């Protein structure tokens, strides 16, 4: 590999908003066979909005007051969406008496002396809360690509809130380009299977790995590598950092967290997933010039 072609390739890529950390990454990127995309903030805009509030045995305001307080101290994008949605309705939020984030599952809080859980089916199952009456509506929302979260108050099912995120306007064409290059494209998320499939379908992605716990993303990448695949992982979150580090090529979205960028080999300054195909193209071109 001549230093001159590497330098030229790095410089040219930088003009496109693709920052290679080192020349070796520019040389290796063309070998990628499989592109794994994080869902939230990578395929989607990562700005979910509150779309549905389904109270059970109380009115909407009462449910939102409790859910808002429970989520107020959470830094999760879903919590931020819920809190913003409640504030938009002109409601004031109170503080929880106690708060605990349960990564990959939801939150547990004490609000006005009541124990509150907000999160996944598994969170409810662990607390032995009966959620059967909620499931049909929950599945319907998920089929529409929404993330529905169950609420329990004092160990009883008390309703549901749902948020929706939209795919980036360029995600579909970017995925198509990768597939046209003969690459396998997979979406990976902690969100449930049904929501994940609905979002993947909108982006033209055929393979989904869903309900991955925050610490499980790196293991999923390892499994693909053990099948002989050369994996590019693309993500934006703190959760994605271990997977970005272990992947053959880690690509961080420049609009994401610093932790992701530190763990990655390449930063894609534009949030646009077209940069993935551009990076692979630049790598191929550099290698050709070297040979
Ligand atoms: P993602 O990879 O989509 O960011 P996470 O692994 O962080 O997902 O979370 C998985 C699931 O756990 C979410 O889809 C949601 O159902 C639930 N969850 C996580 N955090 C919260 C929260 N603060 N409030 C309610 N539900 C949550
Ligand atoms: Mg993300």
C-alpha cells in the first residue's frame, strides 16, 4: 500500500464527510460482506414522538402524570419522547420519589407513594403483572412500527403509551445501494421483533435481529464473524460501542454519542447511510490504485 494513495483516499473521503481513523481502515473496508445497522438514530431519525396514550381504569391525564414522573429522570430517547409529549399537552411534571432505570427493559419508579413500572412485556412478566388484555392492541401498534410501552401501577396493569420514530429520508435508497453491491444488510435493535420488522420493511431491510439486550450487540456481531462474515457495524449510541469496537469495521454516526465515535474506526459525519456505500467505494478505489 503506498502512503500516497492512502493519503489521497483519506482526503477525498473527508470531503464526503467520511473520516477514517487510520489508513489501515481505508484498506480493510472493501472486504466487508455484511452491514449491521442499529435501528434508533441510525436507520431512523432517532427522535421518537408520543403518539398514543391508552389509560385503563383512570383518565388520560392521570396516567400521563404518573408516567411522566416515572420517566422524568431517564435519559433514554423513549423517555425523552414521552416527557416531551406530556409537556406539549401543557401538563406540569412532578418528580418521582424513587427512580431506577432497567436497561433494555424500562424504568421502575415510586410516584406519589405508588410503585410504577413502564416498559416491555418482559419487565411486566418479571413482576408477574397480568397484561393479557393489553396484548392485542400492543401488537397492532407494533405492526405499525410504533414502540408500545406497558404501564403498571402498584402491580396492576394501568395502560400503555406508544411512540413512533420515522426512518431517515435517505435510509431506503442507501440500503438498496448496499444490497446492489452484493452486501448483506441486517438491522439490530433492542426493540421488539414486530416493531423492528415494520421499520426494517420501510427501509427495505430483509434481516432483523431484535430484542437484543444492551450488552448483547457485540455478541451478535461475533456470531456473524464466526460464520466467516466480515462485518461493518453502524451505530450511534453508547449501547453500540462494544459492537462497534469488535466489528471488522465500526462506523459511528457523527450526530450520535462521543462514546460511539471513540469506539469506531470510521465516523460518518452526515447522518445519511449513503456514506456507508461511499466509504466502501472509496476503499475499493484506493486498493485499485495501490495494486
Ligand atoms: P433500543 O436499542 O431501541 O434503544 P433499548 O435496548 O434501550 O432499545 O430498550 C429496549 C426496550 O426497552 C425499548 O424498546 C422499550 O420497550 C424498553 N425501554 C427501555 N428504556 C425505557 C424507558 N425509559 N421507558 C420505557 N421503556 C423503556
Ligand atoms: Mg441508536
